[in-house]
C-alpha cells in the first residue's frame, strides 16, 4: 500500500505544470546532446547549473535528471549509425549496432534500443522505488577487496567479447589497463607517464580516446571505400523492429534490465560493467553465438537496456547515501546542496516530495522519451543517406569540437588524433578497440581497489579470499576462464581432426 | 505560490544589486569593457566550482560584463593555475583555485609556474576544513578515549581525501605527536573516504567537509577538528588538534588569482567587487548551504599568509619524506 501512497505523492509533484515542463525540457535536451558526439550530459548540466538557482530544488533535479537519462537514450544513436559511441556505456553497442546499420537495419536497431531503454528505464525506477533501502546496505558492503575482485571478473568477461582472436583481445585489454595508469597516482600523489604535460596529470580523457579509436579511425577507414555507401542506403527497408526482432530480443532486454540495475547501484563503472556483462551473457546463452558481432539484434537490445537500467540504479547511492556514482551524480549533489539539501540517509524523511517527485518524474520522462525518440528514428536513418563526402567531414568536425569542449584543452584534440591513427592501424591489423576502452575505464578503479586492499591487509593477498563477495567474484572469474579454455581446446582438437 | 515568492524575491534582489552597483559604473571608465573568464581548478559540480559560479554570477551584476566560468580540472588545480599564470595581466583572465596550488603542490610536483612570483593574488573567500570522525555506533566518545584505544590497537586504518591533502597532513602530524600508528588509505575524494567508513572498511575518516552531512544525520561522531585554530561553534565540545598540544596543518583557502603584474586599479577593483559579492546575503547563504566556512582575506593578508603556509608545508612535507617528482 505504501508503494502506491508514495507514488501518489510523487505524481502529485510531477503533474504540476512547471515540473512537467522542466521534465520535458530535460529529456529533450538530453536526447539532443546524447546524439551529438562529444557534447555530453556533464558539460550541459554544468552550464545549466546556475539556472537552477532560481527554480525550486525538486524542479531542478527533475530537469537535470531528465538530461542524464535522456542522454542515455541518445548515446546509442551514434554508436549504431556511425560507429562512434556517445559514451563508455555504449561502446559495446557499436559491435552489433553498426553492423545492423551496414545491413540496412539501422531502423530496427534504433527502435529496439529505444524500446529496450524504455522497458529497462521503467523497470529500474520500479526497482529503485521498491528496494532502494536494502540495496544500499549491499552497496556499502563493497569495500576495496570486493571492488577489485568484481573488476577482475569484469576483465575476464571482456575476453568473451573477442570477435576474432581472444589473445588479441587480451592484449588490447592490457594496453587499456596501462593507458589507465597515466596521470597522478592517487595513492602517492606522484605523476606517472605524464611527460611534464600538465593536462596529462589527470590521465587520458575518455572522450578523446573513444572518439579517436572509434570515430576518427572510422573516417580514415571509410575514406578508402567510397563506393559501398549507395548500396547501404538502398537496402533500408523498415524503421521499426519486426515481430521476429522482438522475439529475439525480449529476453535480452529482460536480462539486461536486471543486470544493469544491480551493477548500476555499485558506485564507479556501473553502467559500463552492466552493458559489458549483459552483452557477454547474451552471447553465452545464445543458440547461435557466431551471430554476435555481425549484427545480432540481441547485441544491441541487451547493453542498451542495461545501461539505462544502470542509470536508474545509480540514483540509489545518490538519493540514499549522498554518494555520487559518477560525475553526473556529483553535479546533481551540487544542485541539491546549492539549495541547502544534503543528499543522504535522511533525504527520504526530510524531503519526501523531492524523493518521490524525482522518481515519478522518471516514469513520466521515460514515456516522453519513447514518444520523442520513435519518430526521430526515421530522421536518423535518413542521415545514412547523406553522402560520405558530407557525412565524414561532419563527423570529423564534431569530433574535433567535442574533444576540445570537454576540458577546453587542445591537448585532448591532439590525443584524439593520435588515437585515431592508432585506431586505424589496430583495425587494419584486426585488433578490436572495445576491450581497450573498457579496460581503460576499469583500470583506475581496479588499481586503487587493489592497493587500498593491500594497505588494509598489511600486504596479504588473503584479504581477497577471506571475504565472501570477493571470493565469489574470483571463483566466477576462474570458472569462466576455464570454460573458455575448454571451448578453445575443443575447437583446436576439432580442427586437428578435420 | 512558493515559486512566485522566489521570483519576486529574485527580481527585488537583482534591482537592489543593480542600484548598489550603479556608482561602480561611473568609476570604471575602461575596465571591464569585455567578458571576463574565470578558470576554475576543479570539475563542474565540485564545491569549489559551485562557489566559483556564484562568484561569477555576482560579479557579473556588479561589473556589467559577462563573467564566464570555465572548468580546467586536473593536478590539484595546478593545470588551471598554470593557465592563469600564462595569460596577459589585464584582469580579463582570472582563476579560482585552492591556496594549495601555491603552498603545497609545488613541493610535490613540477608545476608550470613559479608559485611565489607568477600570480597577483586578489582575495580569499572561504577555506577548507577537516575533522576526525568515527561511526556514531563506536564506543569511542572523546579524542582521549580514541588516543588510548589507538595506543592499545596500533594500525587503525583511516581514509583521507588524498595523499598530502591538508587532512592527511593533519592526521599525520597528530599521529607523530601522540606516538600512534595508523594505516592510511588515500581515496579520490571526501565522498569516497566517507563511504569507506559507512561500509566499515576502515576505522575512522579524516573528513574534508562532506563529513558534516553525516554528523548532522547522526551517522558519524566528530572527535577532533583540525586545519583550524578555533573550535567549530556547532560542536563546542570537540577540541582542535592544537589544543591537544600538536602542530596543525594550516587550512587551505578558496582564492581568486590573476596573472602577475595586474595593474593596481584593476586588481583593486576586482578585490572590491569580489569582496562585495562574497559579503552578499545570497553568497553567504550558498556557503552556509554548502557547509563551507566563510573566511575572507584581503589581498595584503592573503599575500602574507600564503608565504607562511608555503614555508610551513615545505617543512611538513620534507619531514614526511615526500619527494618532488619530475
């Protein structure tokens, strides 16, 4: 009963015209910036922060939250259409999404991403409302050792993403881990691999890395093959997923929603891990895993559901503990603190209208997003008809502007171009960029967790085995490694017999 | 209804500020006549960023030109500091940074500026604070009990907002002074440090400001305040580190700086403007909401104090064996 009472409180807040308007404004802006590569939710929310001084705090959070989950919808669009992930959590979507676009199935890919996002978003709001308090306790029990073991599991799952060679994927993951160590060492405050460039003290930015490896290298690659374009454009048949598409992706969406939500609750890397794990699981349970990487609709549905669900999950540590799971959440905390509201365990008691109002706004906002995004699909697909000679200079332009805009740094632009070149060579030699990027994202969290754990244990590695959650993650990782090794042996033996 | 009241209040405020600032227009024949950029040394949403944006919004009304905040995070605000130092000293490029970029970081890192020569200091408007906290369910109620417990249990672990932060240094000075042994877990910031205590992965936390929300909610217990020579009026029973007979690491401050060689009238005008903004009711309310102590220092005072802190931190860091890299 309480569930519905709370919901009534929330809906009475969101259906005030002012809040409804700002909710729409938020998701609308979010959709736009999600689609434009480089202009992310962080920059937009920071610019809009002073505007929120003058509006009530609940309205402010509804607006900012709308931008955030709105951008999650949009993030997949560029992944699918031009193979540039809008954010780290959409890296995996490139694998099958872009392949679908090449096969003329951009419409169904975008459609399933939008529907999956809607279903997962709604699921995560319901889950957020129902089980936020107990989940907080679980999230808190994740100390440094648990984080480390979870990241180990994440990296092992990375090896499942290998399209071609697992050894190459592991190598790329290793490079990603190394790139993640650039910058000030948080444990000792010493600069590492910074080469006296002050901008590198904070590490290599994710945006220049992703834009370079995916976007710029894509431009380079496509300059080589101009003719294919017309063929693709001619093949576009339908805009929405067919019944068969639905049948193929319904379980992917369901599994992605659940996985994404639970991983989203854990501060740091939640959405990235969620998209990663759900993709790997789909590939595992699929009857024909060889389809993955060649345009399997499940490969779009699962990670896109998972990252939206994780966006909902990330609100749990924010609203209940005042802990930001990522930079976006830190800005939301800032917006609350400007109004003298401290997010944390007491928020629910002291400001129930804010808490439930924001949650109700997410139901409404998700519905708005679906209505907003479906008609846009037709427009996006038209974008594929734009000739290369116009589209690629445009991509290059957006990448240059986008990489500069994040930190207003010319070093970032140079880095992006460098990674563009590296990405081009990698693709030529069939090394995949996805494991590199994902390992890069996990690397700092993993390193810090490892070193913090060892400080706590006085140098003993036993700390990873003594704690049940940590041990569980490690055992799972070993199990997966053994499993993949066995299947590798089987293939080898079969090859020999043939 | 509430919103309408807010809007009316805002309109009155804007008109009020406008009226007050009218004489300022008469005085300023030339400066400023184009937009001013403030580089903020921290990411969007950080408390320093929130104050910088409020500062810019206030100055914009007083100066009559746009004042834009650009985030240049990195290297403990040294990236933004180096950038400001490299700009033309005309008052159109300023920075909001921590005094740490002058007093602390140059002892640890090779920075792209001369900390004592490359800046025109304008003023300080707030400072960073620290407090030693345990979970409120802990049986330790006072710092004396804590010291006794720590003596009996060497190797208690604590998290700080980072290596060589003022909070880490204060606890380190406390440890040496009382002959204790701690395990230090550096984190990426106050929020992460607090979370580790909430999850009981460590024994206590060297809070950097965000710990106050947990004090208010009764989740943490404050045993000692540091980076300060005064007790916190909200917790009058909690002693300062200095009262325990130990040396304390001086508090770092939020400051506004420009490149060296700013013309005197411009520097004066900026100092007066920012002073007026920080004294405004609106800005004071923001600081109170953010739980940041207001600590105004004029240009002259700041120049003196920063030099002192520079020498103090130099000695502390040398004693701790921190080596400069690069």
